[in-house]
């Protein structure tokens, strides 16, 4: 595999840093087995889906929530609120089956980004499948990933399909992305010499955080968090040697100790400081009742610190 360099490493670091920051701001929701909403619907329930051609019917069970929290060690930011639950297994017909140790009929793995459980062999569609989990309230992805795959958005619009208004539970498909969201978009970069007579470069990257929310209130909350990163210094991780948090098919990597553990100055995986030099949010025109902000940013990376 080719060595990862500045732009690739910067993109990975911004994604994992921003996810970590939003979780530490309390933007997650815990769901426990049997927990119901105001309409009495079981929010912990997973349903069988048949639209994934990679698996047989009865293997894939989808939660109503995507982007399950896989990050360990996130403290509670609000007194009296529990830290996020990291799913470790699944409950079938009242019996809990740990992911790590279960074999046989209920062996499975958890697909954290898609908010679903995949059984290695199909189980009965009539099974009651439930999970203890936490999901991220904010989606963080790259704009190019969304554009290239032409993914659908799943959002509760103000009038016709908001579950809080009509009691409908919507189960997203693998191809859908949920709002609110931050789409990270890189535009260009410039290089300047760092010291006379050397090839070392100081690199400035310019880009946009596209902040989308189903209403202005949620968009403003996310916009404030992003705006407050102005002049932050992000400690970058060298993913040439450090483990990534997720494996194939959305499985959690047991070698991933957490962003904060790797992003330390004296960590063997330390890469560079990432200086957030500018953040300039500007309200954008709504799109299909989606409230939007463009937060243009500039980050700087030095060659040796």
C-alpha cells in the first residue's frame, strides 16, 4: 500500500477529531433494550431488511438509527447523563448474545456506521431483535463521498414525515445518510517554503464544512461548535502506523484505543499539529427544507511539528 501523505492524513484526522469533539459535546443518544418513544414504539428494535444483495434474507437487521458510537472512553459532558453505550452484542427474543464470544446460530457482527447487525447465518424473520446502543446525532462525512455515491438523505421534514408528529418510525437503508450532518469538502492548497535552502514546505489547505440540519435550531448548535474550533490545534495521528477505528463491513477494530489516546504529542503515532487558522460560517439557502451553513476553513501544517 502506498504511503499516506499530507492530504490523506489530514482528511482522516479531521474526520475522527470532529467525531470525537461532537461526542464530547454530548451529541449522542443512548438507547436501551425495550426503550419506547412517546408513541409506545420500541426504539431498540431492529428489523430484517432485504435490500442488501451481499447477504441473504434474515441476515441483516437494521436499527432506526445509523452511526452507532464505536468510540470507547467518551466521558459524559452533562451531569446526570450517561456516557455513550458502545454496542457489544445483540438481544434476540430476550437473550443477549455478545458479539465477541457468540458462535453458532446467533453469531454476528455489528456494522456501526450503518447501524445494523449482520448474522453469519439467517435467523427467523419473526425473531425479536433489540440492541443496547448509542447513536451519533451528527453525521460527519466527506462531501465527495456523498456526491460520488449519490446517496439519499433521510430527514424528518417539517410537515409530512416527522416521526415526532405522526408516530412513524423510519428505518434507513444502507445508502441513506441522516441529518443533521457535516460534509467536509477540500477545495485547494498552497505551499510555501519553510526555511531557506530546504525543500520543507508549509502547507495551507482550504475547504468547507457544509452544515445541514432539518431545522435552524439544530443547524445553529452544530455551527456554534464548528465556529468555536477557530484557532484550535489538532494533534494529528499518523495512520501509516496507527490502526484505523473500523474494519471492513463497519466492524469495530479492537486495536483502536480511541482518538484521544492516539492523538498525543508523545504518542508513537503522533504525526503533525494541525492549526485551524480560519473558520468563517455563512448561512446558505435552504434546500428542500434543509437549513444549511457553509463554514469555510483554512488549516495549516508545518513540516516538522
